[in-house]
């Protein structure tokens, strides 16, 4: 009976032992994981683009100067047709007016079709299409100079103006383009929605990346510069354990994330190679200020000597591809 009971209990005991071993290893690795610091540069708003209304004026050839067109689009030239001498009375004049209105509509439609339309000719849309685009690059930790470049951008950037935000995006894109020899992983995506829903998507992407940081040790958001003492720079023997981990397990990678919300449709290539990544970064760096609504530049680790291990990258950035 005893032997029979032992034979029944033996598989159960073995299963409990294996489960306990797995749990010990998992929790042990979680405790010893290198919590990476992060840096952040951001700013912008999701207000509908403003447009002051003024009566459009059209130049009249032949010395007629400028004139305000008739309501509903005008005739395309000064209406100087003499009212006297028109036969048919009011009915004839009304017929002529309708004729000119139809002719003007067809002329304006032809001009817009042939020129492709201009910004001023496009109908104002209070809820335009917005693209929320993200590009991520995983670099070898040897690219430590990149951390210093991003730190400098954060400390000097004017993130409260459209021109300043464009400069941030250009400088960050250039910093990455200057280090192609260290590119290992990359990824990107674009989501398009109306302005009213774009902010939620932008914030979702930003929060997802920020949640991977143990602490934001340097940030410049809407010209609010904040810097914390990085744990890796604390004096030795302070008991925190973070700097000791950074020395014992320095890791291998740095991950940089660029997020931009732009008016209109911005479509980056599917990133499968270094050429795709190079093209995507160039697209980011060339976004004009009148199209750029908001930006986020995030990188981890931010503190010197604090980097990500390959296990950290696989766990937190599983959607990145080798390039």
C-alpha cells in the first residue's frame, strides 16, 4: 500500500519541484534585471489648424486691378457687363447671369484639375487626416556617442515652437543616420485617423515606450527641462545595487524611438533592411513645420554606462526586426 502511494505521489512531487525551479529562475531574473533609465524630448498640440477668413480677391487682367468675386465663387473676372441695351428685360439678364455662373464654375474646376489645387484652394477641414508614425532603432552599445548627442538636443531644444520641434526631429534623425554601422534592430508603423482620434493614438504609443523605463532621468517636454541623478552615477557602495548591476552586466544595446503626428498622409516603408530604415529616417527629418503637430523622441538607456541586455531587447521590443 505504501509503495503504491509513493508511486502515485512521485509524479506530483516531481511536477512541483520543476514548477518551483522555473518560478525561482523567473523571479530571480526579474530581481536581477537591469532597470534602464530613459530620456525624452517632446512637445506639440492637437488643435485643429486655424485659418482666418478673408474675402478672396482675384486679379483682373487688362488693368482692372483686384476685385472681390460674387458670392458663391464669383465669375473669375470683373463683371462690368453694361446693364443697358440688353434685350429681353429681366429674363434676358437673368439668363446671362446663369450662363456666366455655369461658365465660371467649369473654368474654376478646370483650373483646379490642371494645377492639382493649392493649399488656399483646398476646402478647409476642421477635422483633417493625421498620421501617427513611429520608427524604432536598436543600436549596439558601442554607439555611446549617440546618448551624448541626444542629451545635448534635450538640453538645448525649444520644444514649445513648431520650428524648434522640427529641429529636434531633424537632429535626432541625423544622429541616427550618422551611426549606421551600429544599427542592429529596427521597426516602424503608421496609423492614420482623423484629428479628433489622433491624440489618443499618439499618447498610447508614447506611454507604451515610457513604461519600459525605470525612470526618466532627462526630459524636455514643452520646454520643461527636468533632469534626475541617474542611478548608474550614484557613488559606489550606496546600497542601491543599480550601479553594481550596470558594472556586472553592462548589456549590449541602446534603443531610440521617434514618434511624430503629422497632418495628411505620411507613409514610411516597411522596414526590413538598412535601406528601408535610412529612407524612413530621412522622411522623418524632412517633415515641414506646418505639417508637424507633435513629436516624441525617446531613448533608453539615458545614463552613461547603463545599457540594455539582449534579453531586455527581446522581452521589451519583440516587434523589432534584424536589419
